[in-house]
C-alpha cells in the first residue's frame, strides 16, 4: 500500500499538459456530432483508444463516426471493426462539430482525415506522447500514461460510466500493446491497476493475448525467418538493424503489417543498445527505433522529423535504404557519444 501511495503522489506531481480532465470532459459534453480519428498505420493503442472513446460518446447520446486514413488492421481481429471507416469513405458534406484525435502527437499524422475538417470543427486532442504539439482546441495529454487507453479509462471514470466488456477489451489492447504486454519501462502501477479493473469486467485475457501475440500466419513466419537472416550489427555489436524490402514481401507473401514487432528480435540480442527497423516504401524509408538503458531514440528520430518515446520512436526518411542506414547510424553514434559524456 505504501508503494501505491508513493506512486499516486508522484503521479500527481507529474504534470499533464493542456487542460484538466474535468475541463476536457465538460467541453466534450457540449458537442453533439463527433468524428474520431487516430494516426496513420494505427496500432493497438490507437485503435483501442478510438473504439473506446467512440463507445463512450455513443453512450452519452452523441452522434459518432470513426474515420481513419488506413483500414482496420487485420492483426487486431480481437477487436470489433464494424464501426471503423476510412476517411475516403466518409460521404462529402457530412458535418461534424468536433474531432477527437487519440494517440497522435501532431495533426498531420491523421493524414487525409484533415480534409473532413471545417474551420468551425473543435478539435479534442487526447494523448500520451511527450512530443504532442497540443494542436487541439482542447488538449489532454498525460506523458506518464503508458498508453492513450490508460487516459481514456480516466474519461470513463469522470463520466461515471461502468466499462462494458467491449470497451474493456479495447482498452486492454491499448495498454497491453503499448507496454509490450506490461514489460516496457513505461509500465506503471497505474497500468496494472487499470488493467485489473478491465479484467474485472470479465474479459478473456487469454483469448486477447493469444490473438495479439500468438497468432501468426505462415507467411509472417517465413518473412521473419528471411529477416532474421538479414540482421546487421555494428562492429562493437551495440547497434542492430534490418530492412524489409518489397522483394522480401513478394518472396514470402508477408505484408508490411506482419513486420510490426519484428524489431523486438533485434533488441533481444544481448549486446544491442540501439536497434532500428526500416521499411522500404514508395521512395521513402519508414524507420522504427528501440533503445535500452539510458539511450533516447526519440531524440534520434527527431533528427529526421520524427518522434515518439525514449525507448521506442519512429520517423520517415526520403531516399534509399543505403542512404537512410548511413544517416541513422551517424545520428545514433552521436547519441551514444553524448550519452556517454553524461556519465
Ligand atoms: Mn500510444
């Protein structure tokens, strides 16, 4: 109990950015017709948060529509997809008085959903990225939350709504995926507390965890096998990286989506402190970073206009894989030197 009190105290001292939860929720209450969105290439936290907020608003009697740039990710089949729309499928002329954006540090990252906005649309920005630029008319950002879903849970509490199983599943997926199944350093007492409330609703966590972490297609296994054979390391072994090319996908029948999570294998190598995973895409290279210990990959990603968290970040670099690799390695080496000087 003592630990819990200590944590709660510490958590209160850590300031959220933007307005208070009460002010944010009161402003939400005043709107009627909501559009909900998250970032392009949505993962578990983005999808789970959006689904749960949509359900919350619907239970408050609001009109809602989810529209994201990308289709519902197949791998999240444990979540309902029937309310998910792509921005391109929203009928033109449909009016919204509010947009809720979850788990998204900048408005650019919602992609073409921006085309659905009108000057009068009020933007509600709910997030946990420390890099969030507070682009909303209303912002509620909690950088110490392990997942955006953890913050959405607080919204349910504020509105005094009992979370149903569908909402609990969505929020569990949010928190579980953003904490690497409660393993990453962003996992807190609160992540576990919220999870315990969600489990109390009677959701089947074995089924959810199997769906999230133990259901692979043969194509994905074959793609992983190919990529494992291509892993490269720096001379001292502290940096590891690999790239997936269009040809790799063709050869194995895997998809870009299948590669999510592959970067963890690089991190599992004992000596590795920095790892990055590159995807070759339409003349661009999409990069995910991971770090261990005190190294900060958000700063490395920021050098390329990206962002994220200290130990998990991403960016997009224009150009070839070879160029991107060289540029990234240079920046990581600078980050290592800087970090070692601090010691
Ligand atoms: Mn997140």
